[in-house]
């Protein structure tokens, strides 16, 4: 399951509503927001949360709110009356610092509660048990890290997740967005530092291999191309790649839907049916080096392999039997490692290369 972030630094707008609807179409099922961003005006949180909750209810989306200390009270709500917050569409609270385990336990009997995955300890678990917390409602949420160089290492993340799984926690983490980046730093909001400027979909696919159950887009937006990639993967289980045109006569022939062969090759992704479909006479073109991500088609010098379409997973030398028609754009190359045996992928004409903001 995945979700996305909507921050309450300004009013609900038609643009935000459209983004929420678009994200639901991509397969997202939840919204994350925060009530303790110091640069925002806390007195406006209540009305903005009511507006956000209304849209979440209309779209059938979960809504989790990040709080700490007295943030709930400052916004006009109370731990003594959580019905007031669930009634407006909030389905969960992600509780950070300065909230007692007794308060957390009590709240967990009424709604989903996210704990700070990085700081929860054995002692906390024992205290939550003693105070009769509903562990079926407790989740472990990692932080996102606005400042570069401060995100978690892969090793630390894995170690913590193994401990959390031992205690049967559902684990949630964040991957970066690539549009409407949150200020004041505008450096994306990942949990893992290595994900900071990478393709959002590649980060999402990667983080799910590390013990995560759910993930959220940390930043306030995905660009058009990334939304399209999430939609393709969520709804079609297909990885969408843009391909730069190198001027080959066979570029357009290589575009479209493909499936990687079940006997997965070490060095290349091989389209399983390309050379068995109706193909043109593939005349040789000047050979060039096949850098990682090169999209190629075998020419007539390769005999019965003529028409085979491949994407190189590593740098390979030029071969006069192979025409290089283009190359997967840089932003999409991190997705190549997720095209495994039987994975569907789609090659599209380059369109959105410079969309990242």
C-alpha cells in the first residue's frame, strides 16, 4: 500500500484537490500530513485539516496526521475526544516526541497510531503492553529527512526493520517526490539518504525489498511522468521507461510494450517476443558503444536473431550486428534493476526528461 503527502502550509485549492484525485487513480490509498512544521501557522491547522479530511472522505482515502507534544491541542483538538478528529476524516495519528506511552496506549484503542520507528525501544514496547495498548493498531513509521546527508543508511534501516518485525510492527517509510518540493530546503524528503534525488518509483520498489509494508511519497508532489509511472506499475504491473532517440530508422519500431524473458540474462533485458513478431528487414547502422540503458535491435548480420530488442544493463562494446536506436533517459535508468524475469515494461518516446523541479 502506498500514499502521498499533502502539507497544510496553505489553504486547500482546486489544484490540490486535482492532485489528490490523480494520486488515487495511480493506486494510492492514503494521505500523510503534519501538524508540527515550525515554519507553519498552527492556528490555521484546524480549518485546513477539516478541509483536507473532507476531500479524503470523499475520495475514500486514509488520512494520517503527524503530531508531537501539544500540537493536537494547539490546533483545537484533544486526546480526550479523539472522535472529534476521526469524524472529520482522520484515520490515524503518527506520534512523535513528548507524548507519553500511556497517552499512546489510550489512543491506540480508538484509532491507528504510528510510532517513531527510529526511537521506539524495548522499554517502550513493555510500557505499551502494561498500559494495554491495542498492538493491532500500532505501526512503526520512519522519519523523512529534509536535510541532505542526514537520511538513514541502508544498513541502519535494515537492522531497525528486523527488530521491528520481531515485535510484529507494520513498517512505514518515505520515498522522495519530484515536484512541489517542501521548503525551506527543497531537497526532497526520503527516509534513506541514497534515495534523495532518485526516481520516486525506483525508490518505492527498492524500499519494499527492505522490510517495509507501506510507503508514502514524502514531498508534496509527483511530476506528470512519475504519476504516470506509478499508475502503470500499480494498475498494469508494468515499468514505463522514456527512451532518447538516437536517429535510428528503427527507433519507433522498438517502442511499445515488452516482457523480459523468463530466462533472465545477466547483461541485457531481452524482449521475449520482439523477434517473433512481424519485423522489418533490419539493415545495419553504424555501430556505437552500448552504454548502460542502450536500447538496441539486432540487424540482419545476426541471422535468426534479427529483430531482437534489448536494453543493456551494463556498458557493452559496439557490435556491427547490433543497432543502437536510443537510450533510456538518465532519470529512468535506476528502474532497470527492477526489470526481472517476466517483468512487463513499456518503452516510450522521450517527453518528460526535464520535468523534475
